[in-house]
C-alpha cells in the first residue's frame, strides 16, 4: 500500500520504484484518462532530469531507449508527445479532444512502452548528471 512516506527525500526510494507505483495506480483505475496521467508520470520518473521541457525530454529519451530505427524512434516520440497532451489536459482539468477509442489505442501503446522500459537494465536510479551523460552519448551515437 502506498502512503505519503515514499514521497519524502528521507525515504531514499529510487525512480524505478516510483515508476512501478504509478504503473500500479494506473492499472488499478478504470478511467482511461487517469491511466494516461499515471503512465506518463511513470515515464517521467524513469528518465527525466528537468522540470521544464519535460514532454520533449521524456519523448526523446524513451524513443532512444526503445526505437531500433529512425522510424521506430520517431513513432515512439510522436506517441509519447501525444500522450503528454492528454496527460496535461487531465492534470489541469481540461476537457479532452478526440475520441475515447483513439485514447484507448494510444494507452495500449504507452503501456507497452512502459513494459519494455521496466525490463531494461538502464540505470534508472542514477543521479541526474549520470542520466544526462548517458542520454547525450546515446544521441551522439545515433
């Protein structure tokens, strides 16, 4: 059971734990918009180091981790950016545009991305500088 303890710095809990927690919150909800909010937040917990430009950073980093070709990376990037649009509207109490079926299809993709991310050995619990260096090397190697 989640309590407020894990949100405080003295809990010394890593990002992968937070991601699992948000994934479980998402999977325990019947509301698709809330699932999207939690799934995108899980991705943030895994790969982000900034508080600004989050949608770009998370989209780019997940695309780098999951895409094997330029086309795959581009599709992952676009899907996560789209998911961020939904997440932002849900988080700020705005009505969603589009259809429920489109949102459901996107949610399946985002869930799949998270399943794949959680299986990787990438150092999710690294310090921000180490994460930034890791992703810079990935960008420059492509």
